[in-house]
C-alpha cells in the first residue's frame, strides 16, 4: 500500500477471488450434487453404476490440479496458469518440451519433500472417502424417504447437502470464540495443532457414518415391510444429523489440511501442496468406486442382483 497504510476489510482483489471461487463451487457442487439422481432417473443407470460414475468423475476432477501445479509453481505465475486452464475448456493445446529446463530444479526440491507430505496427505483418505458419500449414497437414501412438505412440495434429496455448508458457516465463528479457552488448556498458541485438528475431524466423520448406518438399517427394515412401495414412511430429515456431523468434521479435517499445506510447504511448492491436498479427494473417490465394485461382486456371489445397493 502507498505510504505504508493498510486498509481494513476486504480489498477488491480478495472480493474478486471470493466471487470467482464461489461461482466455481456453485457450478461444481450443482453438478456433483445432482449427478447421481440424473444418472439413475434420466440415463436409467443402476444405483451402483451411477455411484461409481459419480465417484470416478469426482476423482478425476480432484486429481487434475496435479497436472498444472508445477506450471504455477515453477514456469508461469498463478494468474497466467488460471487463464490458461480456463482456455483449455475451449481449446486443448499444450507444448511440454519448452518447460524442461525450468522444471529440473523444481523436481529436485519436490523429491526431497514429497515423501513426508504424502504420508500426511493420504492419512486423510479415510475422511475424504467418507466426504464423497453425500453426493452418492446419502442422496439415494433421500430419494426413497418421505420428502413432502405440505401437499404440493417435495424436498429435492440433494438439497440436504447444503446443510453441510450451513453448519460450517454457523459453527466456524463458534470455533474461533473457543480458541482462547483451548489455548489456556493446551498451552498451544494455536489452541490445537493441525494433527490434532485432523484427528478430531476423522473421528467425527466415523461417528457420522455410524449414525448413517443406523438410519439405513431402519430404512431397510421399513422397506422390507413395504416391498411394493418406492418410498418408506421415514422423514428425510432423519438424514440431517449425519450431514451436520460431516460439516463439523469438515471444519477440522479439511481446514486443517489446507492450513498445513499453506503454512508448511516451501514457497516454491505452494500450488503443488494444494494440489496434493485436492488429490486426497480424488483418491477417496476412486476408492469409493472400487468399494462399490467389490460389494457388487460379493452381492452377486451371494445370489443378489447387480446394481441393487440401495433397495
């Protein structure tokens, strides 16, 4: 700033970044939240095939940043990389050989740090695998449950995914208020360190899945008593606790991972660090698709039929 003065609040650059990120998330979440319903209701895929397709799509999009992170860190600036990545949506054009001399020193540095970061990064795969469930399994759960409000309106099952975001928005300020108290207890400047934060988030995500299992058990019991009905007389709002717990888990696990990579990676590896963070979602998604395939194989061997994972 001119004259060494600092302005309070958001400047134009920060506001623009928030708007761009918000629009991008709006587009991505809009597709991800409704894709499984589209594949089953319009394309007529089976439940398992649709879930695998969504998981593979999410995995592919989450792994893509690894391809361009080195460009932003060592070859180009971040803004040209964003512009080039956007341009690829229209025209696919790439020329790798011209970057070889610039990348040599970068990969030497990366090789020294990569093993440690991967050990921490992929310890979060369990949580990220769970975070893929709202877009697939939880949404299909909601389709078969009572969704009426009044006589004319039905809640779209993907709508409940917004409760994750709402819980984050509401509870994040509370966490900031509790940090001074936690500092006194732990005698840590940050209150709880990144590792502890991620551990708490993973435990909460496991609890969320335990609650989801109980709700699914009850739903299946009611479904077996009403084999000819497409829905069961169980309110979709029974799914809210698992969504909200995943939102709270997100505050600890995802935010903790973001903070780790922002504060700990070397300056020349900032973008690659974030790319490794997003790749955890990709690995979790691919593992989800693999698990569905394994369950489907065992289901067929036990005399079931393919594609009937939520009935």
